C-alpha cells in the first residue's frame, strides 16, 4: 500500500530539476564567501524580503537561534506566542544557547495581541526583566497555518516600542500567497526574518535569515559558533534557488487541497468545532479528545498525519500530494470510526 504522507511539508523529494541543478552547481568554499551559487541564493532571498543581507543556514531552528543570539543578551526576555516553534519545538534551545527566557502570550488565534505585549514591556517598570525581543510566527503553525495581515504585524511592531521583532517565517511564502501580500511588505516592519526552503518550497535542505547588514555580519559569527558554516554549499543552494524562484506560486494548490481536507475533517468531527474556513494555508489542525487514536486509525488505512500537542491533530499538504491523494485522504477521514 502506498501511503499518503501528510505528516509535514518537510517530507518532499527533490525534483529532477533540483537534482540536476545540484549536480552542475558552481561551488566554492563558503567559509571564504567563495560559493557563487550560495551567494546568489542569499542575495535573491534578501531582495525578495527587502532586507540588506541574508545568511544561509542548514535548518530553520538554526536561523531562529542565530536571530535570538544577535538580538538578545543573557538574562533578557523574549515575548512570543506560547505555542510558537521557538518556544515549544526547539527543545529549549534559546535558554541553552542564549541564556534568555520567554514571556509567553496567548496565540491560540494565530496572532499576538498588542495589549499583551505592551503589558509585559510595561512590567519593566515593576522590577521585571528587560524585554529585548518580540518574536512572531507567520504563518502560525499550531493554530492551523494562520497567515497574518499587514495591520496585525504593524500593530505588534508598534507594541514592541522600538525593540526588535523577529519573524519566524518558516512558512512565510504560504502566508504571502494566501494573503496576496508582497513578501517585502510583510517583512518591512520586522527586524529579521527567517524562511525555510525545506518545507512547502520543496528543497531538500536549508533555511535563510535576513536583516540589516550589521546584524547579518554578527549572525555569520554566531553561525560559525554553532557549527553551521559549510563549505561547497552550492550543491544545496542550487535546489534552494529553484525552490525560492519557482515553487512559491504553486503553494496555492497546497492551500486549495488543505481546504478540502479541512471540509472532510469538519464534516466527520462536528464535536471538534473545527471551522474549515480557518484553514487558509496548507495546514489542518484540529482539537479532538481521541486525536492520537484517530491518527493511528488513519495510519492503518494508509494516511499519515500527526499530533502537535495533546488532543491536537495535524495534516499538512505539500508538493508531493495531488488531487487524487486528497480524494483518498478525504475518504479515509470520512470513514474514521
Ligand atoms: C519547521 C519550523 C521551524 C524549524 O525549521 P527546521 O528546518 O525544521 O529546523 C521553525 N519555525 C517554524 C514555524 C517551523 O514550522
């Protein structure tokens, strides 16, 4: 039986065009800044998100961790949504790497409320620790891939009162395709932005961090400290360039397919109060008492999903999934016992 793999948008296989680009990529030693393909990738990303410079890293976690390192001091506080990746899915990396703590706010709706941020900053006057950074996530994975509006981003940046804001845009392009916003416009209010090439864009490896040139120079040093400086990295930058320049518009197909799954979930599990209209990108996330058992049932029928928190099930569409896969997945969902 072939499985329909909706565990994550990280499970994609590189296309034939990506593999041949890898084979023929011009390369050099990136430790010396000599890799032309990598340099092109960093410049392309910086231009798309409207920042001065960019830094290629092996993973999204490393991009977030470098941002934390360059934008905080030990003992500082980062304000972030309680369910965000940098808080809940990096195994405590910010504490371990940068000796910072989080002040978390409610992000169940996908966005952060400016008043919650303002309160934590105001508490500095009440002998509470210095807030050095606000981190947001767009699209916001745990709420079901919620894309932010520009006004929501600007409101958070205003509430930060001049402090830097880092955007975890692992799925930035899902958000921009869903909203029709220009990536540079979305990133203009924030200080730094990270995006993953290895998720919906379908590259095998890699993420990018972008921001002001001085911060990215500091980030290069932190990348070295974390062991993230690589050598003939053009072999992985080449498929990354294809991902970034050719695989963005097609994310709309993933979104349309996720919405079909969302309708099937809502129809089969009315008790979860899941609103299929809340599925605006490529993630279906719903709450159900039997979430783990439902995922196990689906798996024995040939559909792979996952859970991201207790009672929280998730399905993610990506470029390896076609309409026929969605037909089958919807049948399996409808037949859940
Ligand atoms: C996947 C993800 C990351 C981390 O990316 P990796 O490449 O898996 O390290 C960070 N933030 C969000 C929102 C993610 O979904």
